[in-house]
């Protein structure tokens, strides 16, 4: 992912007294915005809420190869509030962006934060034990759907969806073993 550090951010990084923060956007519902900063941050007309529940942000890995890069974001102590967000909203393949921002010595965001990972939510997991709860959100690069098979199925229900009453695939399930398409 190409990145350009603007001159304002570069100047802040060269000085003393700056702080690095993460800013996370999850495209669930009307958008969830979180930061690991001690206070809320406003960027691009969105307020990234300071949350004590943000436990861990994985390290992104990059390569020149075309492969599915993944990373995770963990929230701890969230209980049913975060679990409810995933249970009541459409989350699969929603956009997720993780930024790294620079705060100057007065606590203001300097320049534009760098997007360190831009992908899609691929999974989430809720784990609960005595005295703690944890939600882990898995984010995968846009290559995650690269090998997904699209199109119609060779069964009677799929055929009748497009051509009501057609019996062309009525016995397709019984003859699939005999078809040599793509097999040797």
C-alpha cells in the first residue's frame, strides 16, 4: 500500500514530544470509530472515540506477492455491547481501516494519519471467561475474496430461480460425479 508522509507530519516526527496513536474505522452499522488515544480525536469530520476497551492491534505484514494479508484488532472487557454490534448488524466484508496518527506536544493531530491497513472484516470472535470478555475482529486484505466462486449452481433450485418450472437440472445432483469438467 503506497503511503506518503506529508511535510507537516514529517516535521512533527523529527521533533521531540510527539505521540503515536492508532485510529480504527469499522464499517459496521453507520461506522464505528475508535482510538487508543486517551481522548477523542476528530479527523475528516469523524470523531474517533477514546476507548479503554481497545486491547491489541496486530502488526500488518506486507509483501510483493499476491496473497491475503490479515491482521486482528482485540477489544477487552466489552461484554455484550460489542458483541451486540456484530450480532445485530451486517459485518461480513465491511471496510476496516487502521490509521497511525501523530499528535504534537499539545495533543493535536498533525497532518493526515497514515493508513497502515485497509481491508474487509472477515470474521469476529467472542470469548468470555470468569472476569473477562474479549472480542477479536479479523481483517483481511481485498484479496480475501479473490478465489470466491461466483455464479449459479447446477441444482434445480438455482435453475428455477431464473427459469421457473424448468426441470433441466432436476437430476443434476445424481450425475455430478460423471462430469469431467476441469478434472483429469
